[in-house]
C-alpha cells in the first residue's frame, strides 16, 4: 500500500479502521447538529503543494489482463497494469487523490459470474471493488453500467441501503460489503423518497505534503469536494430495472445546487466525477453528455469524465466531442476547466496535476501550472508495463472460478457442429441457434404479447464464420461436451435477440436478399462457375425448421430466386403474418434487407443471442444430429449444368458434408492454391 | 462508509427531505404563488426548469410537479409546456395518463410544435396498446415536423418513403430525408443512409461515404453501425484492409454499446 498523503498511511483500508479516518463530510452529515469542526490550523501564506488527481474510468471489471472468451492473457488492458501506473504516480507526486469514474462492476465474464452465475454473498466484496480497496481509492462515481444488474444488486455490492421501491425500508436493511471509499452520485433520485439514491457528494479532508514560502516541509490540510453524475439516459437503457423506481434530475441543475453547498461546507477544491462526455448541443436536463455545461457551472476546479471510451486530452483526436469551441484537446481543458478522460478497461490512467498555493485564507490553484495528461499502460516500444502482482493475488479465487465456469460443460453433442458447408445446406451449426431463438421468442410472446399468441414463431440465423479468413474461419464444435466458450464459436457476435412481426411478402423479400449469397449460374456453361458471390455469409439468413420450406433457384437473377415457399405444407400467402426471431443487427436495418428498419420490432430483448443459446443447450442437455442439426428448410432448385459449379471450403472436410447428408457435394481440388487451407468442392445442382 | 451511514439516518428526517427537495421545483412553486408570472414572460420558468419539472412529473411520478406543470400548461398555453406535460404523462404508461398526454401533445402540435408532432407521429407509426397504428396520420405528423427540419421526423419520413408505409415508395426521397436527419446527428438515419450508399440504393454507390457514415453513427454508439465496422474489419469490406485487432476492438465495443445504444429517434 502506497502512502497517498504524507503521514496519512494505509490504515484507512480496513473497514474497522475507517472510523479513525472518517474525515469525509457528506451533505447530510453536515446538516446534523454536530459540534462545529475545530478551526483549521492556520496555514502560512505562501505555502505551496502539488496535488495530482488520478482517474480511472470504464474499468468494466477488467481486473486482470485476461480475455475470458479466448481464455488467454491480453496485456493490452487490465486494472492490474493501470495499478502499476497508479503506484508510479504516487511515487512521483507528493500528494495524490485516486478517483474512479464508474462503469466499474460490469463488462466481463468475471462480472457476470459474480452477479448472475454464482451471486456473491452479502458479506463478500466484489472482486473489482476488492482490488480497488487494495489500491486505496479515495472516491468514485457511478456509471450507467452500474445499473445493468438492477437496483438490489447495486445496493448490495456498493454497501448501500437504497430507499427505493422494491427494497425493504432502509431501517430494515443490513448494509452489505462494499467499497472502502465513498461513492457519489447527484442526479439519480428515488421516486419513493425524492432524494438522491447515493450521497450526491462528499468532502474529503486530507493532509497535504507542502512547503512554506521559505522552503520548510510541512503538512497542511485541504478539503476536496467530489460530486458525481451519470447519464440520465439510464432511464431508457435500463428501463426494466429503473422504471417507476428512480428518475433523474438535470446534471447542470444539480451541480448548481450542490457545488455552492460544498463550498459553504469548506471545500477548497471541487472535483466533478461525471460519467459522460462532451456535447454542446442545446442543454437539456435529460441530455446524455452534459459535461460541456457542467464546466460552465461556477466553482468547478476539475472534471474527471468518461463513458465514451476515449482519451482526453489528445491533440490528434478527430472525435467531434473534442473538437468543440472551448475545448482544448491539447492541454485538456473544457471552457478553461482541466478535464481528463482515461480511455477504458484500465488502458490508461488520467492525471490532473494541480499546483496549489495558500494565500493565507484559502488554497488557490495556479492555473498556468496545471498539467493534464493520460498515461498508457503501453510503453513507447509497444510492450506493456508489468502487472502489479498484488492484484492477481487478491482475485485468484474469483478468476479461477470464472475460468472454470467458462469451461464447464453445459451439455453435449452427438455430432460435430460446423459451418463448412452451410452455404450448400449444412445446418449443423445453425439449427440449434434458430431453435434457441424461436423457443425464447415463443415463450416471451406467450407470456407478454397475448395479441400475437396465434402467430407462428419462426427464426433465422446465418453462418457468421464462413471462410473469409481461410480454412480455419469456420464454426467447428467437436462432438462431445459443449462448454460456454463453444457458444462464442456457434454465435460469433454479441448481438441481442430481437423479434419482428412480418408478412409473407416480407419473408420472401428477406430470403431473396439472403440468396444474393449466390452468383447467377448459367446451366449451359461448360466451364467452371463459382457459386458464392461477394455477398457476405453473415447476411445469408436461413430458416432451419421442418415447418417452413423453400427452394433457391440460382439460375435466376437476384430477386427471383425463392420458389415454393411454404409453411406447414401450404404456400405462404403475402399477407399472412409471422413472428421471426433474429438479432438487433438485422431487425434494425443491418444488411439493408427490404422492410427491416426497426419498425417491425415487437421484442428488443436485453438478452444476448449467445446467452439464449447457452440457456437452450443447458435445457436440452444432449444435442443430437436428429433433433438439432438436420432440418433443412431450403434446397437448391434442381437443374443439370453442363459444367461444374464450384465453391471453396476448408481443406479435407468432405466427410463432414457426407455426414450432414449432402450427397451432391464432391471434392474437385484438394488444394485451392491460395495457401489458406482451402479445397475446391463441386456442387451437383441436378441432385 | 461512515459518511454514508449518516446520510441514511438523515434521509428519514422530514426536515432534511424538505431541504433536499429540488431547487428547480421550489423555484417553480414560488412562481405559482407569485401570481404575477403569467402576465410577465420574464417570470415564466425557462425551458430547462420546465424540463426538470417534466422529469419529476413523469419518471419521478411526482404529483406536485405534475400539478405545477399542468398549471403552467393551462395558463401559459405555450406549446413547449403543453408538450412537456404530454410527454411526462405518456411515460407513466397508464391508459388514463396516456389519453390525457395525447390531448396535450395534440394541443402543442396544433400550435406548430415540431417535437409534439414528432411524438404523435411516432405513436401513430408504431402503434401502442393504447393507440392503433395509422400510417397516413403518422405521415402527416412527420411531414409537419419534417418541414421544420426536425431530425427525428426526417428519419421517420425516410423510413416511410423507403418502404412505402402508407405512402408511395420513393427511395430517393427517403435518402434525402435520411441525409437531412444525419446532418442533424441522427445515428439511426446515418446508418440507413450508409446502407443506401453501400448498396447504391437510390443514391450513387459510394463505399467511402458509407464507411464515413457508419463511423459517425458508431461514434454516437449505434450498435449496428459499430458491428458493421467489426464485420468489415473481419472480412476486409468497405475498402478496409482485413484487421483482426480492429475487428475484435469493434466487436467488444458493439457488446458495450448494446447496453446503452444511441436512442431511436
């Protein structure tokens, strides 16, 4: 543990010792009839001190430099490395305050594990907060992602007693283990109490290592007020948790209300910890990024910002928010207020160095000497700073538990689930996804959308990995146990599940667009013809269900290829209505599919398609070729061709096509010639 | 920790609750008591104060704030106040509040308030449990707001014209509306326009312009735009060189943005 301030040692870290350094002043504490604090010891005029504000932001529970999807180290991020920068800064500056900007408790498998898989006990401190305690944070703000797991969880892990609907009366709550530093948030209020959910601000009293005008080393007290804000847009983003329970007040208005109060209570400096970026469009109390206006509130000495995953100051930044009038992206000021944004995931540490001088009455910042910078965990030579070893040691058990969870078999499969031949009819890596999506949406509709209860629920998905990167760029889950990390192979992107209500005409147009995957084949041509066009595989949506069937006639031009489209044996009528499960990307216009533009969405679920798939595998336990990997909804329209129709796939996989029942595929050339581990296969369209 | 414990004790004391009540509401209430405000525009609360009251009345479910807002709406007859009250009532999501909210929005729209027309258009375009879908009426509301350059309305006019919802399909006109909305920072419109440029769908095919628009929308945290870039880097599309690191970065950013997407207009 580093010493943060002269003689204030690390004792404050223990919950039990907190009382001994309980020199933080919250708003409510000062309204209590406590004896007036003893007058501050007089500080000699001309006494000078250097104080560095250190910011982390958007850590997202990246405690270690570790990628839980790849199950491998990734040194390009991680709190364990920014911790080294923190230690270095503490060695460099005589006085530091370490503050976190929020988006702290969500974002990795470790976070999900502690929140949802094996929810932590009341007496246990969250791994992220545990290591922040180890580093001796002085305070923190609250980001929007803090609300992602709901209010009861946030209440628990922050050691609070929220006075909100859905939780017992605060008097009946026991505070759980939380961070050993104060958290502040001034613009989220409880509907029940009309008061801020968290304490809006607190005033930290610290002893500065300082020098008198004649060079004598002394300690001198300072009071630093910290106040926190989060984007008001949380009310939309986490509506399911927050609607009717909390609301927001305008960020500027709350700053104007509380900052004078903080000053009146003796704050020498006011530091705003605001989870948000900059936006100079007309001010509104509900705007997401209000800090441009916060900087114009009187009495703000520094702003620690975040949320945008950007670096500020940054002379070369082209992002609009750092190129506004009044924003100095070189020196790091916003309307003259020193401001820092420290990227995300512990990639950077933000530093605002303030040179303070006491004029006999108050501490005054010498603005000309303020220095704002961010420090990267990546060295100039592209290597990364060493990890602070105490961090990994502190979370070894949680880290291992998460890895075990990711590797735990969630079910098994009796066949090799691959996408090598998805372009020509292999459904082994797609049908399970469609089944999981349809199951999820059907259950949702039944429970929540009675008006649509009679509509058929279908599902589409595409082969996201379809060989662009060569023979290894395919989904391939081995026969045997299926684990959580296999789900990322079966569903590559982090999409969320959406459902759209569409007509039969819409479905036909959807499939016509997907069928752009194929070149138009001339049956009379005697030379080789490539089957696959440049239309990406991730847009080759397909149904895989016994209920729906269609043909793709690749001899026809784009837009006229879908034939014999039928549902349960009867031709689909244009006006017939269906619900189709898909993802946010497609439902919101991704791929430019006709009629898919967000307006047909009847369900925009917060759940990831991949998580829906995991849950489905857990429920079926034993995945089989017969039940989960053989329902082909579509076939090529049969036509004899004079010459070969060819396509590339991974080398030496013909047996997989055969096992999938594709009798019309043969190997033409074992080596495609590009050195990418591909073979050339032929498709016999007459079969 | 100690400080928070003290806060909690104090929250239960009514005197403190009163002290912590919003300054804006207090100011607004003072205005009501002050009787003179409706004769002098100077005493009318500014837009931000009205917006704060609307937050309290709507998401905050605050009856007092609703009452104050209603008084302002009734006596001032200002479109912006009528609309704020209407929208606050809509957020409460009950049939009664909804019906009343529509009435206030209509009053504001009749006075030419573009935001109110936009809100009504969206309700009619999507339909709600309380209000049936009605494309022609939606189009009229959007057209009224779009004529004033309203970005959200321009986006919806683009959608309606692109797919011919209740109007004759006109994809070139759709692209023009999307361009207008994109100019005004609508991420959703940037995405639709980018798709059009990528495909050459009623505008000249222009991958560079498409990529610029995807990047702009990604900057505004539109998950679908970020994912488009992730896929493009993975597959070397949109004129980008294949770049596994960038693909991973944008994939991670997609997951991140999906927790707080750019809001649909």
